[in-house]
C-alpha cells in the first residue's frame, strides 16, 4: 500500500482539497519513519519544503488510528507567533478529524486552557516557558494532561540547540516523562543544520531511542546573489546646496554614501515584497525611516514596516498578515525575528545590510526567500566610512565585507554550517531547574534533589561536588533554607525569584518600558526618553508626552521626520575556525566571485593587495609599529580568546580589538621572532586553562549567574568557551 492510502481519511481529504499533486520526498520519508518504526525523527530541509506537513501527516494519522487518553501530541515552538501561525494551518487540516488543537501561551484564551486541563486530548501547541509554568505550578494537571503523550514535535531545532532555552526544554521533557511514566517519540524540525548527528544526539537525550534522519535530495537550487557597496568619506567631503540668493541651505559632511545607499534600497525594493535584514534594532529603525521618507518625497505608497522583538506583538502580527495577504508589496525591516519559519508567503527577495552574523544566520535568511518555486534572491549592501591617509595598516581592511564572501562560499559551495558549541556546564540552568524542582515538589532531601536534578541529561558532565558547592552557596545567600527535618526548601530570597513571572524564562532580557500612543501599545524601549525627547520605534518617530516611572510606561505622540533610538544590548556573534580560515583563503585567492558588483570587486582587489603586502596572510606575527604587533593565527573566536589569555600569562599585553576580530593586537618590548617563539612555546606546552589570568568575574552570560559561585562561573567559561586543543589543531593544520 502506498503512503497516501495509509494516511488518515481526513488527511487524504485535506490533500485533495488543497490540490496537492503528490507527496514530497521528505513527506514520504517521514511517513515511513513514523508509521514503520519506533524511532525519533529529525527532518532537516529548506524553508517551505513541506517539513511541517511531513511531521504532522503521519503523527496525526497515528493519533487518529489509535486515540490517546490524554494530550497525544505536544508541539513546541520558540515563538508565540509561530504557534499562532501553525494553529491556523492545523485548524484547517483537523477540521473533520475530531482531534482538537489548543494553543497555550501568554496571549492564548484562558477558557481554552481550562477546557484542556479538564478534558486533555488532541494536540497542544506551547512554548518552553509555558511548559515550565505547567510542570512547576500545576504538577497534578501535567500528570493527567500528558499521561498518554505519544509525540513531541520540536520546531526550529537548530534555534533551540544553540540557546539555553533548548537545554531548559530538554530538562522539562525529561521531568514530564518521569512524572507521567510516558516516553513519547520526538520529532525535530529544522531548516539549517550543519552536523546532523549532533542534532540527532540532542533530540535523543535520555530517550533511549534511535533517531531517523532521512536525507531527501532536493535537487540543485539556483540562487541569485548580488553584493553592492557605498562609501562615506571621513575626510569631510562636503556637498553644498544653495538657494536662489546663493545662501547655503544644506551641507552634507561625508554622508554621501548613506544617502546613495538609501536611494538604492528604495529603488531595489520598489514594488518587491522584501525583508530587509540588519544586525541591530537601531539600524532596522533607521533604514526603514529613511525609506519611508524617500517614498514620501516620491509620492510612493507607505509599504514600510518594522519587525523586531521590541515592536508590540499586535503590530508584528499585523505586519506578518500584511506580508502574507496584502495586495501591496510590503517591505519589512527585521532582525532575527523573521529568520524563523513564520509563514509570510512568497518573497520577491531578501536584503542583508552589512555582514551576516555567521553562516547559520545567512542560511536562515536566504531560506526566507525563494519559497514556492521561486529562485532565492538575496541582495547584500555595505556602507563604508573610508579614512584617507590612515596610518593603521590594517584599518583599510573591511573584515565584515570579506567575511560575507567567506560565508557565501562556505554555505553555497561547501554546504557547511557552524556546529553547535558545547553547553556542558550550564550552572545558571542548574540553579533554575533546582528552584523549579523544589517549587514543584516542596521540601526535598539534598540527596533526593541531587538525584532528581543531576540525572537530567543536560547535566551529565557536572560532578556531585560542583552541585554540592552550588547548594551550599544557595543556602548562604538565602536562596535555599534547611528545614527542621534536615531537608531543603526555597529560602526567603529564593521566594522572590520563583514567585516572579520572569522566573519561567532562562534567557537574559533587559528591563523594558512600555511605549503607548494613548491606549495603543507601540512596543518597548530599555531607557526613559524624557518628555519632549523624540525617538524611533516600529519604523515611526515618537515624542514623549508623559512618563510614568512607577508603571514603567512612556506615553508618546506621533511626530514627522526621522529620529534615533538605541538599545543597550544587541546581537553578538562569534566566528568559527572554518569561517576564519575561509576569510584567509578569500584574501589569498584570486577568484572573481561573480555576485560582486564592480565597486565590490575593486574593493576586494584593494583589500587583497593590502593583506598580501603587509604579510598577514603568511606570517603569524606582523609588526604594526615600534612595540605594537598583530597576531594572525587564523582561528575562531574561542581559540583566539584562549591564545589571548595564554599570552597574558606569559606577560604579553594582548587584546582582541573588536568582537568579531580575526587577530590579536599585542604590545611587546621584544622582537617579532621573540613573540613568535613565545606563541610556539604556548602551543607545544601542556597549558592548564585553570591557571590562566582570567578576569575575576569572567563568565559565559547567564540570567541566574548572580546566584552561582564565582569559581563555578569561571569553570563554565574555561570548559564551555575556551578551546586550547582546537587552537593547537588549527595551528598544526596550517603549519602542514
């Protein structure tokens, strides 16, 4: 019997009604894996390749054929917007199935939630935080809701794997399994994965199952790429405009490149449905405000929208709906919020301003265009500020520009994506799950608590002595307290933490103030803009008319023109050794890269000439001035950071000039050869990372780090971030 005839009747009807001509390869493979085995399943394929349906067709067929006595399928998403999007699609599919679907997050109907608790059945869509709330605060409800849970579908697996929320999710799923005695199969969905085996291992964590990962040949895809460049001259090249009397009415000092860039973007996005990606919220606001102003001058329609985490959910959803259904070609500026798979229909193109953060980000952004048979079209733009007669020999090198070429080459030609970095010592999550466990269970013995928490798959690398050290510290700071029976319970200070609604999240989020235009919520900002001050949000300019500091609300009115806004925290990225070495090969090679504009080709040739001329491509150490040296080991951020601290241990003043730097800058009294000898000695030594001169408060960022002993935070940084073996391996490969 073919796969179609094995599907539930309501699914067959759905396929007929939607005029599918055939099932896609990944859908057939998924059905075979689910219907003919007891394995977990990982589906990794491009955006709009039908993998969501590939998961749900066989899973819902199984649920239809063998109804569950509780919620049968748990769908977990990192975004409420994704849940809302999938809810509409599933509702349509399940219309004649008698399988209800319920969405469960902060904005969902309480009536529907209560109904599900009383009569648990069907399919539940939820975020990790809402699932954490259930198991922490409603353990009895969890017992009945998931007693016969068959499947857990995890969307955007690649996102969860790179984030502490993914570890939290794995902990929650294990705790549910223990509580209910169930062991549901896991199905992971992902558009961008490098090493499939890492994702299989992640998905399998403590399930005791194998994981099928069918590889379906999608055929060779065409991609349209173009990279363009604009220049601001920092030598204050002025442009004057004069009125009829000869009076100067406008002077533009050095921003000609910015203006050309905005005009170019306006023309390139005119009547094209587009996402304009930037790497910061400030830049998104600024770019879209300028595009709106140009449209106004040209009497073009206002089709410009902004989509990032600080724009209100209502406005974001409105933008998503407009992009999906509006007759007008909407142009939306976004950060990472539109990287994930929210359905916004077919796009004409995506634009990336500046360098993508990494290869994985580029793959996600490229995947947003080229849906439904279109050829993916991605435009890159760079605006450079050129310093004339710069004394800095490395200053003229635009590393972001070169990195972009490296990213494109790695993904399109070598199909490479960054592997997932280790998170073996997530002590802040260990604190969180300890508190969650105690809140859910009440008083527990220290031994019982250790057994319950340390046996979770995410904490398998953490020794008992580390946990004992953490518990002792938590007792000292009143996060925990001992009971008269010698057990442990949440302490007075700990109660403040666990009783806050913020306890459910494990990611760091700044304190935000609500921005309101009368009763309408526009979004949030992370600082007070006093009355009369103007700022940008959601692609528009606002002026503060009142501030309620107690309620943390800014009341604003709409004003014309362009304003600026800044956030204290934005997006950081680290570079992998493979990408850094690709940067080196771009500088060293002579490939034409046909996607570069003529101006970009000229710039590349200029940078290659500079790099070859000053010797950085072939010499480990390059002298910049009398006592200043550049060290180019061509390794990733973690390995470079390791060398940085090892040099400091040897008395060499070393630093990384910027966050995505590919070299170290050292101040050294000796010669170039002497510095190279020190590095060689480090590489051939048995370096003990625990003896490195790390800053006292060095740590991997974590929401609950304030409750963790400093020596454990230091250990996490050393074990999960520094990489001496990776440094040695990369340097050894280069020498050979």
